[in-house]
């Protein structure tokens, strides 16, 4: 059975959610990762959605926006964005999903502008939204991004959402005593952050360390026990495809 990169990334992302955690879910693949985690190893996880929705059970239908009716119907709390940001500020959110146009070796993310001239960027991006708040205040970050040299850069053009700044100890020095990226999941592999540095932990089936190195814009750091990424089980894949049958988010054509 052919496996899409999106499905593999969903399975890896779901495994990062721990039972009982409060998790800022985010859009696209994290939506399905939350569903998969709830249906497998984390039945007591709580999903937080930036517009103010809190759910203890996934929406029964595939979501295209956070404000879709199925996400609001049956929610345990429909509040305001400010209320959920308050949970972040108090340290009550264990994990947050986040993404960006660029990321660097220390996990700093750019969703603001591409190009060295901030006044006249080559590409204007949407900006932070709640990304900077989640990156600054969640207890850990789960980053999901496509993998190519234009996105995985040694230094991003603009730090919208802070990772580990210039390396180990930076967050503490600037007043961010908790949090930071714990994992970066891409279309080619999985990176763990060791002393504030992205370290390749696994490469996806069909890829290799050298393929990841060639597609990465920083000098690749490889874990001593690097291995091939574990593929989803048949049951996990079944849950993913049941929730996203046409592959709208996972980029798989319906069979």
C-alpha cells in the first residue's frame, strides 16, 4: 500500500502527543495527527484551537478551517483567542504545533518576510498569528514543514517565532525559561533538538542521510543512532485515511 509523505508525517506528529496533554493543534496535518493520537495512545489529550475552541474529542468530520461548524459543535469550550493565550502564559499548554516558510538550525521560524530588506521584502508572508506566542510559551514545540534548502536555512531572514535563538541557553537569557522546539518533522526525515541544534534522528523510507544533507541548508548534524523512520501501522494508516479519505491534507489521491 503506497504511503504519502503527508501520511507518514501525520503518524510521526501523532506520536509526539502524550496522553492527557493540552495541545495547540493548528491547521493541516496537525488536525489529523490529533485525531490519530486520540484514537490510539492519547485518549485523554485536549485539543486547543487558536480561535478559542477547546475539544476533548476530535471533530467527527475533516476540518478545512478551525472555525468549521463541526469543530464548534460539541466543543467543551468556545471562548476567545485571548483566553487560550492566557493558558499559554500560565504554562498550562504542554505542546504546540507550528510551521513556517523558513526554519534554521536552532529552530527559529520565519512567517513574516523573505529577503534581506525587511522594508521591501522579496516575498511578504502572513506574519505571526499566534505562532510567536506558541513558540514562546508552550512547554515544547512540534514543527512540521516541507523539506528543501530554501526552507531549511542556516539563518532565517526574519525570526517570527523563536526557537533556540543562537543556541543552547539563549531562551533563558532572553526570558523564555521554558519551551522550544523538541522535534522537526519534514517530508524527508525527523530532527530532534540537542543543545539547541537540529539533529537528524531518522530519515524517511526512500530517503537517506545523504539525501537529507543535500536538501538541507545548514551543515547537517546526524545522531549516532540515526535510523529509518518507523512507518505507520496498518491500524494507524486506517485511522488517517478514514478521517481524510480523499487525501485533502495528506496529498493522497482517493483509491
